[in-house]
C-alpha cells in the first residue's frame, strides 16, 4: 500500500516514538522511509526565544546541526534494526510545515507520518502546531502518531 514514508522528526521523545511506529509500518509494507529534520533559519529565530540562548550564527548552526545529527541518527538506527531502506535529510527553512510538505512532494512520498506535537515550551508556542499546519495544507496523506 505505502511505498515511501516521510518521517519529520525533531528529536523529542514523542517524535522518536512516532519514528519507531512509522518504521514498523514501513517494514510491514516493504516501504522505504526518509527521515527529515527541518532546521530553523538563524535569521528567522533571531527575534524568537531560541535566539536568547545563542550568541552567534556559527554557534546557532553548530547547535542545530548537533540536534539534527542526533534526531536523524535515531531514524537511521531504527531503520537499520528493522531492515528498512532509508534516506536522511536536513533542510533549513523559516517554515517547518512548508519544508515538510515540499520534501514529501520532492521525494514522491505517499505518506507523511508525524507526531501529534513536537517542541515544548516557548519554542513550541512560537512555532504553533506544525502538525496542524501540515494537515491543513498538504495533499499528501498524513498519519498523525499520538502516544497512548
């Protein structure tokens, strides 16, 4: 039924649970997965709460890339463990939901499998619900993972 699942991840616990479930589904269907980490653009968050913890663009980039490495290596480890074909991608965007939708289209994904919510605290409030935005703006089917 599914051939290619897009797995947006932000490295949170719920996102990791979503990745596990998505890869299990991909395994059942013989599908491949693409793990996607959307990195915020420094210029965009300079006015947001994240900028309060960052001294420079270089430090910000280093921190965001470390977060992406961690989140994407989790996708890689679970995909390898389950024997699922995978790709890893990271993109920088000032709009997380648009980057997710565009990547799904660019990679011909037939399902976006994502957690019901991601980042916590002020950052989460500033970003809004990326899942909700994906749901309302994409033509690609979306499966929303929600923990029990």
